C-alpha cells in the first residue's frame, strides 16, 4: 500500500466505503504501521465518521489491515 492507492474499508458481508491513501507511517513491526485516508464519494459512510478527524473527510491514523487494495496509484495513470 502506498500514497495515492485506492482502497476499500473492510466490512463483513457488504462492500465498504472507498478511500484514497494520503499518508503512511511505517514501522519495523507491521502491527504498528498506520495510514490516513481521504474518503471518496458524496456522502461519508458511518465507518468514515467513526474514524474521521473532527467529522471531516480525512481519517485518523488507522491500521492498513482495515483496508483492501482496489487499485494501485501506478495502475491509475
């Protein structure tokens, strides 16, 4: 996962909201790595509101394991 990638928030039994990775904080231990995403779409879904920063479209720092890669930034060009 890298900055600019299109990702989907993992939700059981349903398709989660889409987002774009805007920042990454790497760690030597993968469980400490974190990403920040900007949510896509007109309406922010409930999952985005829960992990947003002051109710805006950018998330707080979240584990990358919460997202699945939809499209790599390199493949979008």
